[in-house]
C-alpha cells in the first residue's frame, strides 16, 4: 500500500518522508531498538551529511539506485514491523486530528480549501452554491465544539456556558448556501447575538489555540 505513495514523492520528498517516519516511530516508543529503524536513521544521516560536502553527491544518492535503496529499506520496515506501525499510525492520526480541530483558523483554511478545489457547489460562472444538505447535529458534535471553543462564543468571546446563553449556536464558517461543507472543520460555536449578526456572511476567524501553548512571535 505504501509503494504508490512513495512513487509520487520527489527525490528529496522521499528522504524527508522517511525522516518524518523515523521521528514519529521514535516518539511513539513502540519500536524499541529495532535494527531496521536504526538502519533508516543511519542512511538518512549519511545522505544529509553529504549536502554540505557535495550537493552533486547528495542528489546522486537520492536518484536511481540510491532512491531504490531508500524505497526498499522502507518496504522492509513495513514488512518486518506491521503491528507497531499500526499502533503508531493510529496514535499519529488521532494527534493530527486533535491538533487540526483545536486550531480554528486552520479549520477555517481547510474548509475554504474544500470549496476552492472545486466541489459540486461551483457553477460554470464560478459562483458557489449549496451542494450538501443541512444536517441535524449529533450530540457529540456540540460536545466537541464546546470543548474546542471552551464554551465561549467564537465571535465575541462571551462565555456561553457561564453566562447561560442557551446552548449556543453551531455556525458554518462558510455557509451551506454558499458552498460550505458539514464537516467539523467548517463549524464553530457562536452566541445567539453573533450568529444572528453573521447570517451567511464570511467573518474573520479568531485564533482558538490557548495562549500558553502558542509560539512567541
């Protein structure tokens, strides 16, 4: 299953991908002192060290025979350690999903990208129209948004739970009528005042990442 993906990567892209895999494997602590993982890390370091010595030799190691060796090492890694790879994949997927969901601005970017890449909602004139049906939200969606937005309105910041602003309104950042999707990345929690003021317009999205974990500017 990995070979079609590997084949689409650029020469440096394959090296970077293997580096990411090795780093994720070490962080997961599922692989112990697996020799094949050490082989991957050692090979990556050998190639990267060449860059400051000879760029020509560096790129040579990423093409032809060198590329096939990297691909074969990764294929062996997948064959020999299927169980810990499965555990790592699940852990990584959950972590990435959590990181995306809790960054409302990133969610907004993804939701806009879903429209920009040309789904069914775009007409011949380039106008975006509704392409999905409005759905009744499962209780878990409201719970997830309350957790992500910490019970506060994504517009004005009023504490919906503390101030007893009903249950809050689930808002589509990009409205269904204008081509938005029903995915969680397109949803936010608004108080009734902000929701009524926004209607189907596109409003600026405020950062939802807690200040204590943001990088300093």
